């Protein structure tokens, strides 16, 4: 049986390619079958490009050091206390009095689909209820899972028609005139390039919220940033070093020196300071002619060099930990406004 959940605003972004299991109020027997068939269900959805989110398994995944460290670098293994209600999504129902009647179900988001009965809700999730009979017979489970895909394909419409989709990609086919115009586009290109490498560690949407809920006795915090005499970039509370090329590191240090931010069209005013930083970072390997060309390119607001450097700096942090923390460390900003590093400077130490 299909149904639609009308929900208040959720503390995470809905993912189109995610199927979420909830136990509901009467799902103990179905829960047993889900546990026994988890890998089968996961493989089925994965073969169609979907991620199956089963919260008890997600909790177990967090015991893997690399997954925990990427999503919560401030937290040590063994410090998680599991307090998340596996049915927590139901706490956001617009009609909470109906919570007890929700059966064990698979929930999914269809961009563009709006159930008129839930139009006043801030977001909607479709659901397919499960019973014990869903798991009986060799092809019964695959049939039930296939019903979800059929429902998605039938109801899916163009994202621009959705009342809930606010992430419509801008048109980037226009001629981009300068570095500031190209800043957001270059960042999107970079994220696409590195997404495959970090996807295994970065669990999307729901899981970032769950990680925060799970960490009962952990203190989510920004790490102190330590710039050593050799210009190593250390996040001492996360026990990690951020690697960059010399020119990327010089650009990063330039923006770190200016908490007020830098407007790209004013970059030529910072040539001398950037050159000085680059010399210090390069040390005895400094080559004057190559350095001059690099600095001239980076500080030319009509060239894309500054965007390339900012994108690689962003990548250096995102490859180590999740963006909900990483965005404090890389260079970012709105078009026409100063680009800056958000990290509070009382967390920065220079040798």
C-alpha cells in the first residue's frame, strides 16, 4: 500500500536516490525480515542507483574508523552512544496524531511529485508499507521493491515543477566574464570530480543528521588550525595535516591573513603579499620567473586561475572531512562579495 507523509521542515536534505526504512509502530516481525534480507535489499536498490538507508546498519557503519573520522573528526572510536530513535522521521509529521498508525515502510523522495492532500506540508515523502508476506516466496521481495521504482518513475516530473525542490541548477551555459562570475561554477565542477572518491565516506543527508544525534557524549567542534614554521597546515584537534601545492597553500594563507575577505577584482592589490607568502612556502626551491607567472595569473581577476586554486583548496578539506565542518576552512563567498575563510581567527595559531 502506498501513502504520502506530510512533514515539517527536516534537519537534513532529502535525497532523491535514497530509500529509508522505518519500523513504524507494528514492525517487530518485519524488522526481523529486514535484518535477514538487508544485503539482498541493499544490492537490489544499488543495482538501480539507489542507496538503502537502514539505520541500525548505519550505526554499525560508524564503528569503521574512516567513516567516523570523515563525518565526525572531533570524535574518537567508542565515544558514540546510540540515542537516535529509528523512527525519528515520524516525529516531523504534520499530523503527529497519525504516527501510531504508520506501518513498517520504505520511504522515498520524488522530486516534482506533490500529493494534494499534503500540499500544506513543507516536504513530502512517499511510502510503501511492508508486511511479513512481502518476504515470502523467492520473488515476493523483489516484487515489492520494484513497486517503489515503478511508483517513482510514474510520478517523477521535472524538478522545476516541484514545490519542494529549491536546488535547481543555474544555467551555466552563458559566457562567464571573470573569475568572480565563474566562482560557483568552478566549485561545482570540482565537487563532481572528487565525489566518486569521497562518496564511500560521506553518507548523504539523513546520515549526517544521525551522526550528530548519535554522539551523545561528544563535543562537535571546529579544530584549531596550526600553521607551522615550515608552513604545514595542521588541524590539531582532528589529528590531520591538510596537503596543498605551494601556490594553493600561498593563496590559502593570503585569505587566512584577511578575515574581512578579498574581492576578486581587487586581487592585483595583493600581488606583493602573495608573492612574499609563496617565497616562504617554496623556500630554497623558489624560482623567480615561474613564481612571477603564477602570482600574476592568480591575481588576474579576468583569468580563472584563482578559481582553480580555491577549488583545489576546497577539495583538500572535503577529501578529509564533511562539508558541514569543512566549509569553515576553505575560501567561499557570494558573487560580487568578498571571498573569505569563515574560521574564527582565535582558533588560528602561527609559529
